C-alpha cells in the first residue's frame, strides 16, 4: 500500500499537471488574480482530500482498534466504485458551497471522483487489485495485472492487447475526467498558431 503522501503527490503531479501548466503563462505575465489562486487552492484541497478517501477508515481504526486496517467500513470495501460516491458527494457539496451554482458543483464532483479513482489505480498497481465492482463482484480485480507478462502467459496476442487496452483506457478515463473538470474551471491546454 502506498503511503498517503504518495497518493496525494500522484494525484497532484499526474492529474493536476494541466492546472500547473495553465498557470505558467498567467504567472509569467502577472495576470493571476487572488480569485484565480483561491480557485486553484480549492481544487488542490478537494483533490488532495478525495484521493485519501479510500483510506479514511485508518483514522478510526488507529484511534479505536489500534490497527492500520483501512480497506473497509464493516462489510463495504472503501476501495470500490461504490465508495467513490463519498468523494463525489463531498466534491459536489464543496463545489456548491464555493460557487452556489449546480453546474460548478457537478464539475467539482467529477474532479473529486477522478481524485478518488487515482487512489484506486495506484493501489491496483502496488497491490495487484481492488474490489472495484463491489457489491456486484466481491473479488479483487486488477486492471494492470497482465501488463508485466508475455504474450504466451496472457493467452495469446489478442488477449494481451485487449487487456493492455483496458488498462491504459482506465487511466485515460480518470485523467480525462480531471481534464474535463479543470477545463470548466478555466484551466486548459491552449493552441496558438505560429506566426
């Protein structure tokens, strides 16, 4: 299991890189306002906190049980798409409180959901799977399990390519969710034609 700081750094550097990229131009031209800085800090706060939501039970278990168990609340695994609803609701609530616009709350919820999913992907890479589909499927699934095997071990070229596509597509979806939400908050990659 990666440490919490690794989850936050993975989220900040891998997913929020577009926000950093988008800030370089305005910072160099001294166009960044206090309102823009507050917007960025709010996104960093929501994303950083939501990327830690799957491990939230460790706080309770350290204080009450004296253990580092962190993967479930009772029978419900915290490393599942079902539990991602906590991050989505939190992000939506913070987005609505900050902007008082339902559409901005939705974008903040999408951003929070992508932060939560980065935690699952990082744990998947480190531990070999998560119970993503709980309660529909209770066993651990790894979207990265076949990436380090050869064609023969994977059951053939087609199966290997299919699993590889699924693995990369999962990362693409999470990053796309974050980029979509960041775009709605004004952070975007831009193209300028050469003159």
